[in-house]
C-alpha cells in the first residue's frame, strides 16, 4: 500500500487514475489535491505538478492519466474540457 490520506507529498485525496511509463514510474491523478504525482515502481515519491484552476498546468478534477511511448503525460480533467499534454522530462 502506498501513501495515506492527505495533501503532502505521497499522500492522496481521491486518487482516481494511474499510468505507468516505460521505466516503470507510476503517475497518479490525485483528484482532490488537483495534481499529478509521480512515484518509482516501488512507491518512492519523485515529483508532483498541478494546482487548482482552469489554466495550463492546472486541474479542477483530474481523473485520467496516460503516458505514451516517449514519456509524454496526458491528463483528462472531469471539470475542464480537453486533454492536457506534458512533455518529456529532460
């Protein structure tokens, strides 16, 4: 089991979608905290991004996350039209 309820790094408030990249890193749509969190395959927290809102890089209710073959991350937000794409990390 990973994490606990809350808003800190590695904590969740209504996790609602997960995806795994080619390196085994796990991305979680953390709906109630308006963010995406990234973890290693063993559950170690790596990073997070997002905040509440409707602008680029913001979410109102992220619920779906996917990763393509080159590492781009795609996020669907229940309350915001469209899909946001986040580029490959350097």
